[in-house]
C-alpha cells in the first residue's frame, strides 16, 4: 500500500507592537507536537503541520531613518498540526513521517532566522510599515517556494534518495547558520 505524505506550513505575519530581536533555539519535532485531529481527505494525507511566524515591531527614528525593534517568533501550532496515527503501520514509518515533517519545520525556522537578520541590517524610511511588510513578503515567498520544492522533490517523502538529500541540506543550513549580530 502506498501512502502520500503531505506537509503544509502556513506562514502568517502580524505587525506592530512589541519588543526586540529574538531568535529562538532550534528544536526537533516529536509525535507529541501533533495534537490536532486528523482530517480525512482524498489525497491520502497522513500528516499536516501548521507553523506561524509572528512578526511584531515598533519603529523609532534614528539619524534620519527608522530602525525597528522587533520580535519574530516561530510558533508550532500543535492543535492545528496532526498525524493520522491510524495509518502509521510501524515505529519506523512514524520516524520517517517525523523526519519529513521536520524538514517543513526547518524551512519555517530558516525563514524566521533570515527575517531576523534582514530586519537587523535594514534601515527603513518613514514608510517603514510598507517596507517591513514587503521585506517579509519577499522572504516568505522564497520559503513558500522552497516548501513546495521540498514536497515535489521528495514526492512527499516517497522518494527516499531525495529525502536523504534534503535532510543533509537542512542539517548543513542549520549547522552553519550565522550568529546573531
């Protein structure tokens, strides 16, 4: 029996308020992160992950331009994320599903980190609200495409060789992530 594994990451942006640059530490997903109720569908989806990037900021004028004090949080929405355990036939299969799902979380984590670094080095004009949203949208579009490419290349985890290549890619990207400034 062939299963199709699908992972979706929803990236959202909310603006205005809060505090300072904050990069959370990287983490590994476990089955306990998937507390939502599975949705049955025609596509054979076995798992769904829902992450949100929450982007808040306050602007202050500095030497003729605006700097943003910001907080960019990656949230794993546990109650919207699910695994259909009834279709998981072994511990090994669960581990493979989690590894594939980890790739989608990694994509969201890499997006969060890139957004933090871009905000740290950007000087904004008085039109900072538009510019901050455009910056987020530009970065978000690249990572949405990366997410799509990941599922397409791995055929939702079915292509084991490509899955292995992507796993190595994520390990390298996270291992060599630049330090915060």
